[in-house]
């Protein structure tokens, strides 16, 4: 193991693309090992995880990405290989998990503790190359220690999805008992964390979720969701109305958008909260403005996490109150299978990628 930046030269394997398009653009690449700056750390990636974001990166993030070939992967757990000259808090061999959000720490919003709203935010795996590779360069302040009892695979399942769900429910939505909650997008990476945060951390009064398949319905029930509605069998907004005696739920957390947008609003009680963090099924749905003002709904956008959201969330994972739901661990070299599963909705929870 090296601790001198100059010693790390040569090439590494990465999973990336030269041009945008669909997932068939992604290929196995042989690329130079990244060089690091004085305040950076080179991490030997032991595990990464797939996020829907990684599909968007190849399909449509051409306005973010400036370096090609590009490889994504914002969720990273690994071991410090080399540290930059000015890094004093980390040494070769440390086990780490990465916060992919690089905030400037200087703008008014950062100084206010709102790092997720940073005016100069850069994101590993979106604006700069990520962890779908053997090594990744990370600013030292974006590393967090990984406790010995947590595996690299478990840790890699956490940062982006759990950080998003945590901020949306705990911070932006401020959901608390006796609120009840409907989760739309419940079976995905973000959704399976939202279910656990709602159930195990907040203790919502009644938890509702929707999905399109029978097997996913059973798994949501096993996780403690009180009412699971299969949207392929019934209109979920009508069902919620019936289940709530025509009053509606206190809050909806929706990461899907598309044709779930207006239906989700219809599920809300007067004065209810609509929290949105994603648009998997489309960012430009028709809307119903009258629902927003007649029911006096509150609409909250929420993205990623602040530093304190992240630290609080990690604590709950390390102490076991939130348990990452990992469907499968696949070798990075089997990336085609991994990306296809995510694109075809074949996942429940997270898919992990490892080097071997
Ligand atoms: N703002 C943020 O900080 C942030 C962070 C992470 C993710 N996100 C966003 O949140 C969304 C979910 O991310 P994720 O990584 O959790 O994704 P994921 O694991 O692929 O989960 C997406 C879930 O949405 C449901 N879904 C409904 N309509 C869909 C459609 N047309 N296509 C695909 N899935 C559909 C699926 O569940 P069923 O099959 O049960 O319906 C699926 O399990 C994405 O839009 C992502 O970009 C935002
Ligand atoms: Zn900033």
C-alpha cells in the first residue's frame, strides 16, 4: 500500500461512456488512475451502489458532464490508498464512506448549514467522475469513517438514497407523529429508506405505499407498511380516499413524478404536505393548480442532504435502526446486468457493485 501520491501511477478499470445515449453506451474502460490534489484522498473502491441517477447520467446529463470518458457512481465505500500533502486526518488503510456532495463552504447557504443548496455545489458521479472504478479521488472533507462492524457493501448502499430520504422526511417535510404518510416510489433505493425512517425513526401513525407488483407488495408489508396499494390493480388516489374516510393523508413523499403527480396531490388532506425529490417517470407532468390552492397544500422540494442530515442519518444506519435493503451484489464487470435491472424496475432496494 502506498502513501505517496507520486507512487500511484498506471491504469485502472472503470465502467463509463464516451457519448450520451442509452445504457448500451456504457463499457469497460482502461483509464489512468486519478491524480490527487493536496487536500484530496485517493480511495481504493471496495463497493459502490447503483442509483437511478446513474441512468440519468448516461441518458441526459450532458449539460453537467464536461470530461469524457465519464463514469458515475456517487455511492462509494473503500479504503484510503494515498493522501495528499496537506491531509492530516486520514491515512492509508482507513476504512471510509464517501459523501458525494462537494459544497464550497463559503457561500451564504453553506455558511447557514444548507450545504445541499450550495451555490457552487459539485457532485461526485454527476459533475465529476465517480466510484464505478478501482480508484476515485475525493476531497478529504467528503470522507466519513466506516465503523469496523459495517461491511463495505452495506456502507455503499447508504449515502445518496438514505441521505435523500432523511432530509425529505426529517428536515424539509418535518414529518412527526401523529402524521400519516404515503410513499410513492417506495420500493426503490430512496423509497426503502423512506419506509424505514417513517416507521422506525419517526413512528408515523399510518404508513401507506404504492407499488406495481405483487412480490414488491409482500416485501413492503414485511417492512411494516400498513396499507400497500398495487397501482396496476386499482387507482391509488381513490383507494387512499377510501382508506382515510375521505379526509386524505397528512403527507406524501413522491420520487416518481409523471402520472403520479396529480394523483398524489389528490391523496392529501386540506393543508397536507407534498414532498418531491425525484421525477423517475417524467419531470413535466400535468398539474392541477386548483388542488394546491383549494386544499392549501404545502409543496416542498428536497434534494440530497446537508452535512448535519448526513451525519444524523449515518448514526441511525451504524446503530441498526435503519438497515439498508440490498437486493443483490454484482461484480463491476457485470455492469450490463446491473444497469438493465435498474432500467427495467427489477430491483427492490439497492444493487451493490464490487470489484471482485
Ligand atoms: N433529489 C435527490 O437528492 C435524489 C437522491 C436520490 C434519488 N433521487 C431521485 O429519486 C428517484 C428514485 O431514485 P432511486 O435511486 O431510489 O431509484 P430506483 O431504485 O430505480 O427506484 C425507483 C422506483 O420508482 C418506481 N417507479 C415508478 N414509476 C417508475 C418508472 N416509470 N420508472 C422506473 N421506476 C418507477 C419503481 O417502483 P415500483 O416498481 O414499485 O413502482 C422503482 O422501484 C429518481 O428519480 C432519482 O433521480 C433524488
Ligand atoms: Zn456553498
